[in-house]
C-alpha cells in the first residue's frame, strides 16, 4: 500500500485558527473551565491537548490539568496490530472523578479509537461527562460517536487517508489528504 499526497487540508495557520475556535467553544459550552480537564489520546492528540490547554490559560487565566491517554490495550484490533504491540504510559496524574473531560484526538474516523479511549477513561475514574474535540472529522463512522468540537469536517472516501503532522513529532503543522494506492 502506498500513499500519495492529494491535497493540503490545513497549513500551520489554519490549524492554529481551528484550535483557537475549538478552545473558545469549549469555554463557552462549559461556562468557563473550572471543572474541566483535558486528555489527549496518545500520539497526536497529546500535543493538540496541550495546545488547547495553553490557549485556555491565555484566554481564561486558568491552568487546566492535561493528561495523555494510551489506548493500546483497549483497542478492538489489538491482535492485528503486531504480535507484541508497543504499550506506552498513560499520564493522567489528577483525579477525573466528577470532572468534565475534554478528550482530544487528531482525526475522527470510524469511532473505534474514541470507544477505546472511553473504556480507558472509565477504568481511571467516573467523570461528570466526556466531550470530544477533534481537529478533523472525516466521516465513515462504524460506531455511534460524534465530536462535540470539530476543527474541520472533511468528507472523504475510504480510499483516502488523512494525515496530521504536528511540530512536536513531525517538525511541522500540516494536515493533508492522501490517496491510498494499492501496490
């Protein structure tokens, strides 16, 4: 399988604007952020979660707790990933009981990653509610999951891939759509 870049969906400025808008929507929906915590789904949801927390602090003057959630062992496709899947540490060093959790991910696709994250969160504690923030919603849901905050809705085909790059891992902020080419 080969991926060929087709179209740039978001450059650095578009990503920044989307995160600013998402942040304002989070603050407005929750009438402030005093009971809010932010948890990013490990890999690219993590940096996005930290960015949203920084924006909240600059707007509200309130530092919200931020954590990173590893969902590897909660995935329903664990046996197809690898014979020895790499498990990372979940870094949620605060109480989530009765908190409003903003769960952050880069791309919402089938909903299976979010389902795994919900299971992992419930094993940690009992939040008041969980709200989902995603940079890209590309459709094709297999589970009844909907994001509360979306940077950009992008209708895609199943023969396309949405790739999110973040400076923290990829040295650039960029979202591209790619064609999947069978080799």
